C-alpha cells in the first residue's frame, strides 16, 4: 500500500535474496512517492526482484566471459533442486550456450516453497518483440494434480509476458482508464509462444505454483535479447507496446 515518502515496506524487497552463493550481500530499499495507489498482484515484489537478480547475474556471467548457465550452476551448491531445474529446462529447450545471436536466455528462482527455471527463445522482429518458445522445469515437491500445476505455470507465464511487454492502463486523476480486459491488450493466442513444461518428480512436501512462473519471464526474455542486440535492458516493461 502507498505510504508517505520515506516509509519503508518490507514487501517491496520480498524475495530479493538470490539463490546463488554470494559471500557479501546487501539489499537496499529506497521508498518513493509515486502518486498512485499500489497493491498486490500475482507474485508481488518477486516480479521486480526476480528481474533484477536474474538480469544482473547474466551481466556478471557476461563480464566473466562464462556461459550464463554454467555461471549459475557454479553458484548453486546450496540449491540442488533449483540447479536440477536449470539443467532440465535448458535440456528441454536445446540450450546451445547462450552465445551471440542465439536468442536464448535463462532465469531461475525459488519461490513459495517451489523451484523453477525458464529458458526463453526470443528476438526483435520487424514489428516488435517476438517470443517463440518457453521451456520450463518445475520442482514443486509432491504433485497432487499435474494438470492443475501445468495450468498454473502456463497462466503465470502469460501473466509474466503481459507484464514484460507493458500491458497496463493509463491513469487520469488517479483512476485507471482501462475498464475491460480488452482495454489492456493482453497477449492473444497467436502471440503466445510455444510452451513446454517438465515436472520434476519429488517426494518433498508440495509447494506453491500459482505465482512462481511470473517473475522469470521478463529476465529470461531480456537475457535472450541481449545475445542478439548486445544491449542490456535494465527497466520494465521491456517493450512500450503490446506484442505485434
């Protein structure tokens, strides 16, 4: 919720601690007054902190001249379940090293007691951003209803895609101008990438799945675009317009 400038909100930095082995870590939060009321949405602040972490770790891999997958795997010694998700997602998607021109990007996160990794195939097209495929691996513990888990992951990916391309509403005098779903330019079926999901067998207690796919979409796409454009995207949305 919105407060006065200077107020702190722990929710604003929720899930900001990355899963990677980092000897020295500090997380700062600078409250600002936006003039608009704020509330909760699917995955809450993880959409932002996940984008920051998974984009930055890709930048670190590039600076170290190491494959983004290998760079992550080498720092997940305390997170074997997440490491397995990364291996499975990239195997499913046909990871070729994420080199220049590949159009491949990865992102991974542990959230709501579950673990998930996403590989995205994306590229800039003549009419805007083109997202061709999502390859996902999920370890959510013991699966009770596999069909429901897949539906939640797919829904989270589409929600994350809408967020990544800037689907939103204009505001006038503090009121949202979008009155219907059609006003939001949500991704249509023809704009939806191919989605492949692998559920990893686990005997661990069941974790949550309804929100865990959302935070990975934007960083995975941004990391994929970097391999083609050579430019880092450090803001959201990735695109100011809906998908072509």
